[in-house]
């Protein structure tokens, strides 16, 4: 294992649902850099077994609860085990684990507690619909946060573990990662980005639906807006 990562007690958290075909090479590359926790989110296939045999610590949800819930489970276990830094990445091979040292180097250099992967420097490698959806969500979320983040939809990230107890995730699906950024920005926690590669596997269909997940994203923003308004509404004076 790379000693560069052990100096900072880092682990990776990988949410996984029906990823038996891809999880092994992802785990094998991750553990070259740091220990790995895979949260099997109720898969009916061999995801859990394959991940465990590849070298990951595996936690299993008995039913599918969504990516947000899987991230929360992974965060909780990382905190229990005393890790200082948590890297999140996807199980489908679209994030290159060999970029983990870039996140660690950026953290050492800047001390910024949240680093989000930025794929938009090579955005033309994305399918057109994904690229347009990403740009729309990123523009809306950055404006709402009043904090520019180049690629708010990238799940390849580094978090300093001490901030994780302050992050609540109510959206269990793909909008969860946007919700996390909103909560961090609201607490004035610094966020920066790290360039990562855009990797798309031929013939593999993304589970992200541009229309459905855009609707969920907007619904999450509306909930957040209403919650913020309620929080700042003046209390009525007692008569």
C-alpha cells in the first residue's frame, strides 16, 4: 500500500448497487493507495462477495436504499474506524482510482477539507445529454451556494472526516451529493476541485437519468430553500 495515504489515515468509500461486473478491478486499484469500504446497497447479484474477495471491507444493506444512504453508511463506518480522510468514488469504473494521490497531494498543499473531482476540463468526452445536464445542475447549484464549483455532480471526492458528522443527507438518491455540497457551503466549509479524467465504458449505460434526476435535483433544492426560509422566519411574539 502506498505510504503516502497512510500518513493521513485515508480510506475510500464506494457505494455499489449491482456492480459485480466492475467492482473487483476498482477495488484492486483503490487498495494500492488506501483501504477500501464498499457499501453494497441491496444488490441481488454477487457485488458483496466479489468486492470482499478483491480486498474491500464490505457493509451490506439488505434492501436498496439509494446512493445517499450508502454514502452515510460508509461515512459512519469510516468515522468509527478513526480515518482522517475519506475518498468517495463510484463502483462502475468511471472514476480512476489512480487519481487518489492527486486528491491527497492537493489536501496536503492546501488543507482544504472538501475536494471535488472536476471532469469539465475535458467535458467534450462526455455524452452530450450528460454534459448539458451537468452544466445546468452545476450552474444552478453554484449560484444557489454562492460558491463556484466546476463540477458539482462528480462523486469522486475527498472529505476531511471531522466535517462528516455535520453533513446530513435526506435525499437517498443521486441528488444526495448535491445536497452535501449545499450543507457544506451553508456552514462556510471551504470547497475546491481536483482535475480528474472522464472515463466512459463502451456499451455501459449510466444509471443516472437526465430527466428524472434533474427533477429530483430541483425538488431537493426546493426542499432546501423552504427549510432555510423556515429557519430564518421571525418567531411570532407571544401576547
